[in-house]
């Protein structure tokens, strides 16, 4: 691990995560107005009881991705536009690149904002996965155990 890298830690669910999301969502709503059709808390920190990295994932849903191209490079203080090709494509899914395109802003080890087009598979998938884990505590617990095991083998890989 390099000295600049922060050690990856998977921690028990923190009650501050939903609070941090609400604060960020409020700021994003003020900044984006009607461009944001919805702002959702996604990822592991959005699932009560699930172990996770101390990193808030937010999905902003837009009617068309081109809307977000006019947004500033620094969406909120410290939250900068990043170049991404698109999302990971799950097996047996649509291979249409438009279905997996997104825009992305991040404060790399604190907040990730994924901007996705309404109705696309990549917009629906994180919501469905989050809701599945919220509805099935046993699955959430197993997923948390897997995350901890992976983190133990890759101490500074924040993509786990």
C-alpha cells in the first residue's frame, strides 16, 4: 500500500450514513433543480445493517445524460467530474452501450455521484439490488461477509 493510499476498511453499518446522504441529496437538489428527476442513496451504505466502506454512493436520475454535460466540473465542493466509460455490464444483459453509459462525480474516498438515464438497465440495477438487500437481511449479511473477506486481501483497492 502506498503512503498516499488510505487503507480500505469495511465497517459495521453507521447511523451517520443516511444522515450524510440526506445532507448531500439536499445540496444536490438545490444545485440541480429539475434536471434531477430523482436522487437516491444506493450502494452498501444505503442498506441498514450492511457492512460497508465509509463512502456514500448517490444516483442522480436524469431524463437524458446530455443534461448533465452542462453541469459544472465541481458539482459540490470537493466533488469533481471524473471520466468513465460506463458501468460494469452484468452477464446476459443488454450490450447496447447507451444502456450502460453514465456521468460521474466523486470525492474519491468519501462520495460518488453516478448520473444515469431514467429507465436504462444501469439506472434500475442499483435500485433493485439495494431493495433486494434491504428486504433480505440474510443476503445482506452474506454480502457484508464477502466484502470483509475481499477487503482483507486488497487493503487499498477501493473498488471492492
